[in-house]
């Protein structure tokens, strides 16, 4: 009966308390965010596990004749490139009528036909480059519904059985991800885990801490009153539970409603072009239920635990706590040094994890350090205000001297937001530098000179058919690649060489420049990479026959830009069973792949984390402003001076925020030094983030002054 009464009293007090409505929303939103964040982690683990299982299930089991296994299928995995990604194309040739089928495939295609994943079929890549598309692969045979994947059965004249692998079935029993599938071109589990913990987990935990301490001063005084009236520690805890139960329950209910759809349907994620597979989510239904039900309980427990213990005989007045938070001052430099230099003493495979963990700890400690430093300056500010007759400086100094916790709560979101934004953008820039370099290179080279490589043997007759398939006015010149000598020879007859304005000689001529603009730029790029390009007369048939995987230079007589897709389609139809096509001079660079996919994941996680931080900053700042307005109302009303709010806000909000921004930028610069990003790039990123932080600090200060003034306008003296 008493507990029920305490719960009702707590619920009633929560709404009427100082910043009660702000705290209600804060606890509601924090519960929602942390529940969804935890569910997202559970779903990520389930997705990685499901992708691993499906990838292993479709990996071929190599036939072992010595053990009596008979091959039922020829199988060859290759890599294809599109404008924004790499993906896998598997060539198959059934040897028997009952040839084994991988998951997701009901029958093998006929020669010249292709089975593709739904995402590849619906994309702009052009799945028909490999043959006639006759069906799709069921998601059970894909790592994820959005994966690009294809099974191709070559025509009889292009089939190169000697290059293919004899397999007896599928599901090889590997204990790790095989070297085939979407996982090769995106973030790995460890990298994703640390990014998620840093960009999502840390903001979610910070949200709970800030929400639990909104309006803390008034509740701490009420706790002291309850203790003075004889309430036990248990009664005070039940009172606190009553305060937090309703908003936390609402947040948990909304979180469950937002999580439920992933159990029923595949959910596409924005930005990253990834689809969360519903069957993966259903495998962790129990864990999701535990997260949805357990997280609100954990949030209530955190609210209770973050309520300071009442000390009998202690004063409820704000007082300087010199030793409060000193452990942060000692631990912070250790964490910073360990983050910056600790990787030097660790193996390469552990450095990323150590950097991520150190960044989390360092950013989590920094607000406390800023709070302690600013609080230590409070007495000096108060003395200066008293000596000069500056009421705003005096009041701000006294408020800051009361302890570091209010300042810590005020700047925590700002500091962590700058740290996360800075780190996120710097990591994104590492990938964008790669893709931008490739895009810039491709733009400069153009597509007038293409390099086509047959990954299986071909013949002179097929080369002629390939040239005819390309159309009139096209030249296909064999390339004799000598990687051991760092050179490439263009082998052609005199007519072809003269058309390129290249001397016609039997001995190799080092080509420093060519009349054809596209070829000239490609040669410059090859020279820059350390590969010299030569040209000589010779028999193309001999080069093709002596090279297991011949390469060709493809150009038009008029030097026009060529279609890579059309060249790839012609090569797959006439040249060889499997081919790669890219701009000559690019050396296979580009084609999207892991850098671009990782960049998109970083953008999504950074945007989500910073959005949470923005809400946290607004809630924390609003509660501080309401408190300041309530405490200063008598002074301003009696004196009739409302300008004091702007002075106090400048010293107690703007100044600490500016210190926090500067500290966050400096620390972010330090903890990102181990990343292989240029100083110029890091400076530009952190300067932009820091400028945004300064603007945010100014807005917070102005908002604080106006909020405090509005609270003072509503204040009236009472006899209580």
C-alpha cells in the first residue's frame, strides 16, 4: 500500500516539478533511443550471423576424386564491377542431369542464360551483360536481399572447362566467411561493431544520463526534504521510480512498435542501400523482446542509481566540491595518450579496435574535465565581478563555483557531438578521397581507350568476332603485359600503329606520347604508376595463343568515347567466358566497392548519432536555462534589470561552451592522428565542425538568456 502511494506521489510530483515536462520528454525519448539502439545491435549481430550462414551454404564443395566424390558441376567465381560497387558473378556448367543446386536456385539456366539476384535485375547495372536473364535467385541464396549476385552459364563455344573448378555440392562446412559474397565489399563485423558503439551507443548512453539528471537540483532538494521527514532510502527510491515510470513506459512501448515491423517484412535502410532480412530478425525474436522489455527497466534503474545519496546533516545549498570529479582529471590524459600512441605497441589487427575504444573513453571523459576546469575558474570570476560591480559576472562565477556537474551536463552533448562529427567526417573522408581520386582519374582519362582482359583463354577467331560485335571503326590491339619488367607492349601491325601515330618498328618503342588524346592520357597514367608502355609490330595471333589470359586495347578510329557496358557485353558474348573491362590507365582502380559502401555506412551512423546528440544538447540546455531563470527571478524582478540574464548567460553558458568547443576540436585532432588522413583534410574537417560548434554555443547562450528572462517574467513572490 505504501509503495503504491509513493509511486502515485512520484508520478504527481514529476509533472509539477521544475523542468518536469522537459524531463518527461527526455526520459521518454532516451528510453526510445536506447531501446532502438540496443535492438539495432541485436539485429546487426543476427544479420552478420545470417549472412555468414547463407554464404557458407552456397560455397562450393570441391570434389575429391581420391575419396570417391564425383563432380556434378563446374564452377568459377569472378568479380564484376559497376559504377558504384563490386559484386560476384559465378560461372557454372552442370555435368549431370541432377547437378547440385545452391540455396535459392531451383534449376540451372541453359547455355547463354543468367540467373541474377533481384537487386541486380532491378538496378541500372545491366544484368544482361552476361547473357539472357531468365530468372532470379531467391533471398535464401543471397547474403542479403540487396546483394548483387549472378550465376552465368556460358555458351558451348565460350566454355573453358579447364579453368573451372569441379565441385560435388554446396555447403563446404567452413567455419568462417568464404571469399565470395557481399561481405568482401563492405564493413566487416569488427569495424561495424566499433563504429556502432562509438556513433550510436555512446550518444544513447549519454542521453540516458542527461535525461536522468534533468531538473536535478530541485529533485535533490526534495530528496533532502523527504529524508528529513523520515522517508527511508527505499521509500525515496520508490518515489523516484514513480517519477520515471510513466515516460519510460511510453518510450518502451513506442520502441517496441518501431521494432516490430522488422520481424514481418524486409526493411530497406536509407543511404546504405542495404535490406534487413526479416528471417534474420526472427531468429533473435527472444533477444529483441528482452531488449524491449529490459531496457526500460534498466533506464529506471539508472535514474535511481544516478540520484545522489542523501547525507544526513548535509546542506542543500550549492557548495564548492573541490574533489568532485578529480579522478577524471587523472584518467583523461592517460586515455588520451593511450588512444594516440597505444596502437604503436599493438598488432595491426588490434589497432582499429584500440583506437575506437580509446576514442570512446576519451570523449566520454572530456566533458567532466571541461566542467572541472570551468568550475575551478568560478571563484576567480565571482571575485572579479564583486570587485568591479558586475552583477552578471558575480552571479555566473558563483554558479560555476558550485561544482562541475552542471557545466559537465551543459557541455557534454556539445563536446561529444563535435568529437563524433569530427571523427565521423574524417573517417568518411578517408574513403571519399579514394573514390574521388578514382572518379577524377576516370574523368580525366575518359573512355576512349579501354582495356579488356579475358580471365579465361580465348582465340584469334574470337577476338575477330569480338571486334565485329563492337561495331565498325573499332580496333582491338593485343597487349603483352610484362609485370616482372614493369612494362606493357602494344602489339599490332603497321596499319594499326600508324593510325595511332606510333612508329612502326619490330623492336619495342617506348611511347612517351601519342597523337590520340585518350591513349596519351592513359600512357601518362601508366607511366605515373611505374609501368612503361611500348609498341611494336608483331603477330596478334601469337600473343593471344601464348597468353593464358590475354588483354586488349580497345579504341575507335575517330577517338570517340566508348561505352564500358557495351564493351563488357560484347566481350562476354564473343571474346571469352569471363572478362574484365576498365579504362586503360586505371589499372583496375575504381568501380566502387568497399570504400564507397563504407562511406555510406559512416554517413548513416554519423547522421543518426549526431541527431541524437542534438536532441540531448537541446534538452540539457533547456533544463539548465529553466533552473537559472527560476533561481534568478527574484533578483531581476526586484532590481528591474532584465539585462543581467544576458550577462550571466554569456559567462555561465557561452564561455564554458566555447572552452568545450575548443577542447573538443583539439582532442579530436589528437585522437585522429593515427588515422591515415592528411593534415590538410583533418584541419578542414575540424575547422568546419568547430565553427558549427561556436555557432551552436552562441545560439545556446542566447536561448538560455531568453528562456531565463521568460521564466522570470512569470515569477511572483509567495508567502511559502
